[in-house]
């Protein structure tokens, strides 16, 4: 049996009841096989980036999992689908979005999965919640670079 890997997942939603969708997804992630949620950030509200629609509710979760990265991604996508996620176009408003940000120290660059997530360093809605639960993972000065993106702490 493989040792658990520490991974980080970004959660976001802006359709339906987004705060409830994010909270429900945190529970569902913890129910995945051989996976537990170690901790999660507060909830934050953010304006859509490169998109339109209502504001998002965002969070980041630290998990410990024995699933490999591709299987973890598949399981996360099943949770999205069960929440009504549709993908009509890039950056479309969504009922739930789960992004695998980091998977241990792995660097993965395939057509299906890129880890670390390629845009995580550009987005306050990822960096601020990540820094809340794992400040050592956010390089000094990177939060300053995204400080104008209008993120609000919800709870």
C-alpha cells in the first residue's frame, strides 16, 4: 500500500447555492476512497476572472490521499458532475469547480492533468485560501501581485 500524498484542491462555485456547493464538496472529497480532508480554508467571495456571471465562493482544501493523481482528478470530476457541472465553454459559470493544485512534489504535464496547476499563481482566489492553510507554499510577494483582484472573506 502506498503512503498518503498531501494534495491541495481548489474549490469554487458561482451558480445555484455556491457556498453550500463548496461545503458539500468538502464533505464529498473526505468520503473519497483512501482520502481525508486534513484542513480547509475559510470561504471567500471573488469576482469571475476571464468570465462573467455572479461572484464565486472559493476555498482550498489540504487532503491526504493514497489515490494517484489521475484517479484523484477523475474522482473530483465525478463530484463536479454530480453537482450539475457543465462545460459549455472555457471559464463558463459553474455549479462546482474542483482543481487539483498540487499533488505532493509531483510535476505532471499531460493532456489531461497539469500539476502544479498552471494558473494558480495568478489568482487571488487560490493563493489567499492556500496561504491561509499552508503559508509556506505561497512564495513571498506573490500575494501582493494578486492583491487587486477583489477577494472578500465570507467566514
